[in-house]
């Protein structure tokens, strides 16, 4: 069966520091991968999606970036965090275009 | 861009009551999905709907794909305290990579 992992689970970082969040999927090949952000008490905002290694599409202009160095690995990064980057970051995968998305456990990021 | 209007925003109900929530859009979707999110966790898929008019159940949960393909509802019967959480609807367009999410319905159940 497929599983999706995210780490770290929680992170507290000062403003201006770098960020690296990792997501890995097991039990499937060539998944579509997604990064979402959820602000407190709000819905899900799609940040990036990837349909293959090295292929990244950005949905919202921001100071975040994403990379997919391996088939089942998706990384969310920032060179300098802002206060507004605080939130709950969710990684998700799907088998193909238009299929159901399955979410990871999330990373709670607090920028102070 | 496409938007989903999910209502109500929140619901406070007594244990044992039935619950109904819905999503509407001005866009036509090929797939409707319903997720539940517990506090501090990722959303979990409850029900997926693929055809207009489709009615699908998962235990005490029932969801329908509207005939116009622009709406969907989720019903929960005989609510229990563990039903507490945020319920999200989501729609997928033809050939689209993106899933569009509603803002969520926050459900509170009093024992």
C-alpha cells in the first residue's frame, strides 16, 4: 500500500532563516505531487505541483520554491522566511491527472 | 479562477443529529471529493464521486454528485463526537492537474 511521509512534523524558525521541508511517497511510481499551505482556520492553498522529476509548476508567486530531485521526493524550500510563511504545510500525491489526492500528515511551521 | 462555495462555514450540533453540508460552483467538475481533517493532521478522503447524479455512501456518510455537475452535498447521519473536524469538498476539472478545495465546514458535536 502507498504511504506518504512528511518531516519535520513541527518547525519553529526565525524570520530570514532558510527552510527545507521534505515529502516522500512509498509504494507507487511516478506520482503527481503537490504542496499546499493551510493558514490557521482556513482552507487549502495549492502552492506547487509536479508531474515528474524536475518538473515543477508554481501556482502562487511567493518566496517559496519546490524541487523534485527523485521520483518520490518533493521538497519545499525558502532562502529567507517571512512571518507570513507560518502555516500548516501539506504534501499530497495522486496517481494521475484528475485522480484523488492523498495527503501526508503535514508540517506545522511557525516563523517568529 | 474557479471557486467552490462551501456552506455552512461551521455547525454546532447535538450528538445523534443528522448533518448536511454542500458545495456549489459556477464551473462544471468531472469529479467531486469529500475530505475530513482532524486537528493537526492531513485531510483524509471520505468519498469520491465521478458521475453526475451519483449517490455514494460510506458508513454513516452519504454524498451526491449534482446533476448539473456544479454542486455536491455530504450528509452525516446520527452524528457522534468523533465526527468533529473540518470537512472539505473538492472538485476536479477535465484534464486538470489541480484540485480546487472549498473553504471547509467546521463541525462541532456536543455529547
